[in-house]
C-alpha cells in the first residue's frame, strides 16, 4: 500500500468547518454567492431571468468547496439505497468520486505497491492494467479467447499466471468492456475457491 501522510488541516476542517459559528481557520478567501458573482460582471444588468424559487435559491448559494466528504444528503441517500435491515451501510463508509476512473485509481493507489504482481483480464478498459503498471507493479494479462460466438476464459491460464508471494490483485471487468462477455458463475466460483 502506498502511504500518504494524513492531511491534518483538511481532516480538522472536515470535522469542524461547517459546524462552527465563526470560521477563523479557513485556508482561502471568503466565497461569494452566485448573485454576487453575477453582479460583478460588466453587463450584470442585461441578465434577465424570472425570479422563480429555484433561481432565487441558486442565486443565494455560496460558491465554496462544499462538504469535504461529499454532500450529506447524497451520502445519506446512497447509504439508504444500499442498506438492509440486517446489514446497515453507514455513509461514513462511502467515498464519493468524480466518476469510475477516479474510483479505480484510488483503489489501485491504496492496494498496489511496486513489489506487487497484478493479474488483469484482457481485453479490458486500459486503465485497469495501465494504472497498476504505472504504480510499479508487474502486470500479467489473463487473455480471453475469442470464439465465433463469444469470448471465453481459461481458468488454467489464470492459475498459471499467479506468482506465489507476489500476486496481490486479480482485476476482473465483468461484464467485460469492450467485448460484453460475462464470466460464467462456474468460472467465478472456481476463482473464488482457488
């Protein structure tokens, strides 16, 4: 795992910034509202819009960074979506990213070390094997075999790619991008049980 020292001021601000009466620890200038920003433009008088409740609400919105860990409303909604009565999923365990690319990168950056070996199904979305390689890991491609009607996976080839003591991660893209192939449940169970 790659180690990055904790960003202490960011963690402190995450905990206290939105709960304090007077914020004397801000690291940037005071934010402006959308209405204040519009008023600063040279032709602000030419902006005509109806004063609907939505427009009024948006115009008062301050253009700041928002909540560091993501919108509490969004986090709560995601938590509710994936929670069950027997298995609650607290929003403190949810990480919001600007798309799958960032999420994939964070997973690899967290799990991969230069001495590690990664096996990645192939063909696949290039990031899934390029990022581990860029982090110094050695990468082996588990190549799907193209037939006349589909793509198949050879479990014995996968087993042959494993480097004892070095293989730390198997990257599967299922259903596969770009082929659309789906690894059969039997193959997934063989991988799980190996």
